[in-house]
């Protein structure tokens, strides 16, 4: 498997490239519009064909590259049925899967940060978007978010995976690249051992976060697959 | 929308072509390997690009054209996650959907004839495969079939649609092309008004049908997307 993790500084977003060494077909998870040239370079470097562009959810902090990539490479855009993004090509639901050569990418519905969040499982890795972050999680106060739902999603769909499963989050603001399910299940400050659902809901309710800076630009753009 | 219904005589199979008049992208539902030339002609006639080949289930009576179409047109093969067909490209689950131009194709999981049957809803049409047939239904004695499950699938996923929804089945052995949800809900000999789940299960259990003629050839072939 060919694997690459990209970092977009402005929104601290991680984007992931996964490709088959057998067929040279590739997918990108959570591509950012401004970074399209670096994706093109990496695809070119490994002689890859981009087949799918996957979003874990409708982002509020950056604009997806979905439409730019579709126009440039003819790939299909993939996201959850509940996203409300009519311009998507393939609308997945829980346990839908997409095959790229020898690689199977499984969708796990993990709502709570938004109503349409999906994590993607590939072998011993899970790409959690803004559901589970390293030592944290996505906020739950916009886009039909719900702390109760997020707690259940993470416990039922992510923490049920093997300890050694690598967690690749949608963001990190402290330069950390990955974690593991076992580590987060024990040590996540909001969701680790000993943190009850009640504790979690109370914590999330009291976060008192500022209004997301780019939400009024990013949401309408992302509902249009990133088109201006 | 461009629409065409094909008939394959040997197994009395219906195949459906659905295409966007805006983008000229097309899908085929339940294509049969032996009929690939007639699909190619029809695609050519309307200047269409085949984007997806969808199967409602793993057929026991004919060999799917999925792989031939993928090789010839570069389309993606789509079928239910539970099909056990590792060579598929996109593995849908209940309420997954695929967009082709202005057309949305919604998957409804309708197991019972097999454990992986899916019906596809497009506007006011439903393509029911071998779940609901005209005045009948698929047999339930092979491929993890279950009369109880089929009864629930048809009542919950098909009979809940509007009366005027057109039912396009996977087969008809008497030359009938289509029916409607309203007609089948009232008059289907096995599942219509007044037929209880108990009646249905008893009827299906006592059918005493012969061993399917082509199952030993068709199943292994279809598990390989139709490759010999």
C-alpha cells in the first residue's frame, strides 16, 4: 500500500493518500482545495490514478478539494448520504465499502460532531475525521452535532476496534500525527477510561467555544463540493 | 432520463439501462454476460458512457456482465456489502445512493431471496431484482434465503412506497414488463392484501421447487463478477 499524510497549516487539517501498489489506483481522504498541487505532485510521483475523493464530513473550517479533483482527475466524490451535498457522486451509509485494488475502505457512521460524519477503516488504520481526535474530539455545537451521539459513535464504532489500530485524525493542533485506539480508549482526556457519558456531555456543553471563523464561507462551499 | 428495458430469454432476466440526458452517463442494473453486445449498441445509439454496473444480488440463474462491462467500458461494479463478492468496486448498504447526472439511485436492502438482495429506487420506479416479482417473489431456499426476512423486506422497504411507484422486476416468465406497488400490495398472490406473514412462510416452505439448473455454474462465476 502507498500511504501519505499531508498537512494543511491554516486549518491544521490532515489529508490522507491511500493507493494500491498493484493497480496504482488512489483515494484521498479529506483533501483541501488550496493543496491540490501537492496532491497532483504526489500522484504523479507514484504514477497513480485518483479514483475517489472521500470526505469524512461537511467541513466548517476549510474548503474541500472534491470538485477540483473531480474536474482535474475524473475521480468520484464520496461522502455520507446524510451530508446534504447533492453534488456528491457516491453517498455511503454505515458499513458501505469501496475497493481500490487490494485495499478495502470501510465506512463507519460516526455522527455527533456533525450528523453525517463517517470514519474510514483501512486494514489496521482508522481515519476518524473530526469524530475522535488525539486526546480530544470534534466540537458538537454546530451542524446537528450532539455530544450524546458522539460519545456513542466513538464507543461503538471506534473503541470496539483492536487496541493497535492506528488512529489518523482529521486535525491536530499540536503536531501529533497519529495515535492508537488502545491509547485513546485509555487516555483520551474527554473519552478515556473512567469518563462516563454524563461527564462527557457536561464537558462538551460547557466548552463555550468561539463561533467557527470560516464556517460561513466553508459550509456553503462544501455543500457545493468545494465550488466557489 | 433515458430508460431501456432489455430481456434475456434463456433465464427470462430483465436488465435496465438508466442514463442522464444532461451528462450522458449511464448505469445498467442486472446486466447478463451473453447480452453485452446489445448493451454496447444501446449505449452507442444514445452516445452514453457507462459509469456503473449494478447487481441486485448474486444471481443463481445467469452470469452477470459486471466484469465484461468493467473491462470494456471502465465502469465500476456495485453490489451489496453482504454479497461476498470480493471483486466488486463499490459495496453498498441500506440507503446508500449513487448519482448519475440529475438522477439519484437509492439502494434499499431487501434480503430474503438471498442475504444480500438490494432494490434500487429511481424517481417513481423501483427495481426489485428477485425480491418482489410481478404476482410473486423470489424463492427463499438457497443463498441464505429466508421467507420471514423476505416478507419483512417487501413490506418495510417496497410496500411503503407510493401506490403509483412502478415495479420493475428482475424476471418475468409470462411476458409482463412491470407492475406497480399499489397493485402488488393489493393483488400479489403471495404477499397481497390478507396474506399474513404466517401464510407466506407456509406457502414458501411448501413450494418444493427443483434444484436451480444453473446455480452450480452461475454462483461461482458471479462471485468472481462474471469471470469464467
